[in-house]
C-alpha cells in the first residue's frame, strides 16, 4: 500500500523530522503539509497549504480528501500557559483537523504525537499531561481505519535539519550516553518517523506507543 500522508507541525522539530522520513521513504507516494507559514521544503512528492485558522478547515476541505494517513505533529510548550489556552492549542486544534479528516477519509490512519508522561486517565495533577491524554483518547475513538498516539521522550535530532530545538543542540554530545543509561526514554527522530510510517502499513497491537514500542516498530 502506498501512503498518501498529511502532516502538521512541519515547521517544528518533530514534524520536520517526520516529513524528512516520508519524503525519503519508498512507500510514501505523496505528502501534503498544512502550515501557518511555509516550511521552505521543495520536493516532487510534496504539496504545501498555508492555512491560518487551524480551528476551521472548511475552506480547504476539498483539498483534504484522498489521503490514507495523517501525522499530527503540531504542538506547543505548556510553560507559562493557562490550561484553557493550552487546551485550545493542543486539543481543540488537533481535533478540528482530525474530525475533518475522519469525515473525508474514513479509511485513514491517524497518528498523534503527544509525549512521554501523558495521562490517559485525564485526571492527574499535571495539566499538560491531562490535556494531551484527552487528545489521545478522543482521537483514538474517531471512526477511522485506525488511530494511534505516539509518546516520544528525549529525541536525538536528525543531522542537517533546521528546526532542532536549542536544548537538543546543547545536549547533543550527551544524548548517546542518555540512550545507554535510559533506553526507555530516548529515541531518534528517524525512529519516530519510520515508526509512524510503519504503523500505517503494518499496524500495531497497541493504540498508545511508548518509546520502546516506537523503537520496535521503526525496525519492522
């Protein structure tokens, strides 16, 4: 099965890395990225839509059909943010697109990148973990071919990509050591991208994938 994928967040580290793997993967036929600003990437497989309002995709719905995969990588830090705003940027915007894609493409596989420590109960003390837990839960419940939540921890960046977070650039010399000491929490951006591609074509026996699951799936 050839993958026709939609990607969000390609102007950030994770989305850029997933886009990079998709453009270089033989099973990915085409990619549509939806951004508020251009990702400045050109490739024969790639089409980009600049869209300002991620709470409403009605104006571009005619361009969102015919896809069998969506890699939802858009996210923000919760630092200094009140829960209402973080929920809007994390839950509301993610679900607005996911619901549109589910309606237009019932055979689509949806994958959402949350993070290690996400709270599936939605009742814990940590605000961001509750909000991301609800986002995971409600996305997985949508009527589509399949829905998955990916929970990466510390990510080793892909060499040559421009949107690597400053903290990861500073930590780069230590990341191989962290991976040896804490294998349950460290993975590469390449592994994350490959696992997201593989879950579309091969599936997985869990709906919520922790680091060890992502690394395993990347090697399938």
